[in-house]
């Protein structure tokens, strides 16, 4: 749900009215929850009916209420469920009792039936942003008009939350088209966005799209190859992307499924092998952050899914096998081309490489590991400990071929020697050993 939809919900809570005024209890409870999130006490999306929550509730109730407003935190903790964004995780075996409740008689009912409350995942992500939180605080206290919202969200010349939302939505629309091989114009998208983004310059919009590429890469998701990742993004942008993931995780599942599926079989005789090799490996990107906390938005390990997609991997290995043969033939060594071996197919996995080839100048063996993606040049890849160790042991004869944009127009670049000399290796898995 977009931010302003939550703002409208917060501005129009279903509240009891008596003696011509509305009860402040729901507002006080939500303000207490926001305080807990901002302070870090509520670190994940589990809101316990704790002593500290009840104390924060009382502080807000004393400020907002009148002398006859009773300190009954159990009532809003229960009745906020009617707002649609507040949910209860029940204790085991309490479904029947909970289903009969229309209102709790006291705090004991909460303690007995409800393990904790939780918000929409997207809303919880939104409340991690200071300006967004201020907007929703004010929405709880008054019905904001458009000018008030603009004053809160737009601080200086930085991109505000609403602008980031629009840029992310537009980027994901292009990414979906890119993964489906549907034509689109990045320039046309930028021009269409300009009037919706306070007429920001096209160059600024392009940089923001590059920032979104960087965020997606850090989350293990595919990105638009034409937007080289730029990691110097504002913290708020990652929060917007995470809110999108929390809103509809299935959308991002579809993105990864579209990105790591195998292509239709290609005809080696129709490939222009002279343009396949990319002589420029990816440059070392600065400011790569990586995940810095446990995100509620579903983290999809795209690199691992790609590794597990055997069909895509085998197609990439076949492509690299044919490339090696053509490379050696062009170098005037058809004799060596005839001896190129698809080792992982003919001798099995676990060797530490996929293809045994040759250096035509020195007639020495080369060991080629192949990593394939339908995504862009900067997409991270998975490498096993065995492959890493082999690249160190055979550094002078080791090559890693990274094939990218495989479905559209396959290209590959080469990393020579130990892989860790070219890329930062992040730990992904651990072996559990029973011992010291």
C-alpha cells in the first residue's frame, strides 16, 4: 500500500465517540508503538503487550486525554485489529476463545490469548523512516491537508519519499519488461517521470535509477543491465524498495523466476563469436553496503537460486565450451580446439572448474569455471569453497568466465587467477560441526 494510503488510514481511525469527542486510546497506542520502533526497542515486527509499551501508552494518554479517560491499554491493543493494518498472533490453543471475543474484559485476556501484535510488513518498514514517521504521527493527531504533507516530506533539495516511490515503481515496470524481453525506452520513461518528480532533470532521474540498481543488487535481486549500479544512494531509497518488497513479495518472486530461467536452445552456427568477449571486467564499485539488518521485506538470494538452476548453468557451460573452440580456431590452433573438454559434463561436478581448455601461445592447460546469468554484468554470483580454493591453487592457469545477459545477447568477461583477487567474497553458508 503506498504511503499516502496509510496516511489516510491513520487520519481516519475507527474511534469510539462519547460526549462529543473521540477516544484517544488508539492514537495513544499507535504513538507508543512508533516510539518503540524509533528507539529500537521494537526491533522486528512483533509488538508485545509489555510493561514498556503500556508505560509509553500511558504517557501519550495523559497528554492527549482528559481526566476521565481510563488507562486501559488492552482495549486499543485489541480493537486496532479493525483498522486492517494491525494483526494478532495468537497463543497456541487460543483460537476458539479469541474468536468469541468482541472486546477484552481486561489485560488478562490479552496475556492469555495474544502472543503479540504485528503490523503490515510494509507499514513496519515505512515506520523506520524519520520523515515518514513524522507524517504518520501528524496523521494520527489531525487530518492533514496536502500542504502539510508536502511540508513534512520535502526537506531541502533531497528526493522525498513520494518521489522515491514513483522512481521505484517506474524502475520495476521497466525491469519486468526487460525480463520479458518486451521493448521499452529508458529515455521515454525518464521524460514521463519528470512532471511527476517536480521537473527534476533527466540526469538526476537516471542516477536515481542507477541507485535503485545498487539497492536491488544488495538484496540479491536482478537489475536493469542498462542502469549501472551506483551505491552512493540515500538511506531512504533502500527503505522505499524494502517497503515495495513487503507490500508484494510475490512480485519479486516473479522477477527472480523470470531472471534465472533457461533460454531457448541457441544455434552455435548463428552466434557472432567475434563480439561475445567483453575485454573490460566490472570495475570495483565503491560504497557497496550489503544487508545491514534483518529485513522484513523478503530477502531473495538470487545468486543462490541462479546456482541451483541447473538448466541455465548447463546452457552457459555449453556456450563457453563452444566459445573456447572458436577462440582457439581463430588463434590458428584447430588442433587444440579439438581437445577442449567439457569437464563438468564428461567427468562430473566437483572438479573446481567446468571446462579444460588451452592457452594457444604457451600450449598450457587452462581451467575455466563458468557462471551464467540473464541479468547484467554486475550481478553477483555464487562460488563454492571448492571452486575458490581451486582458483588459488591453479591461479596461473585458472579463468572464470562470467556470461551475462544470456537470454538477450550473451557476452562474457574473464577473471584470471584467484577469484578473490577480483571480487569481495561474502560468506553465505556455514557448516555445522559437532565439536570444538
